[in-house]
C-alpha cells in the first residue's frame, strides 16, 4: 500500500505508552498499528452503517457552509482539542 496522506494524532500519555509497547512487541511501527485498527474498525462496517455516517457528514458540511445561526468556531476548536 502506497502512503500518500499525512495526519497528526494527539494521544494521552497512557495511550502513547500502550501503543508504543504493543508496537515494540509486534515489531511494527505505531503508524502500522493505527492503520490496521482503522481497517479493522471502519472497513468491516456494513454498507448501511457507512451510508448513515456519510449522510451525517454531508449534513454537517451543509451546516458549516450555510449555517442557520452564527457558528462559534472558537468553541468548536476548543471542543476538538479536548
């Protein structure tokens, strides 16, 4: 698999230590473990589940692009940092 996209992921110290320990034991990188977990979790979903999530995301984008009321962007950002 060719990797083309990069993302940042913030972990708690506990999660980081756990993931690092598992990666060492399995002789894999943390990135490999995360990619495997994504595939196992989200690619095994049933089609109906994926469709429902897709529809919810589209609704969210519509609200962001055409808000019915003024959005509190700072509040959204702060919430996302928790």
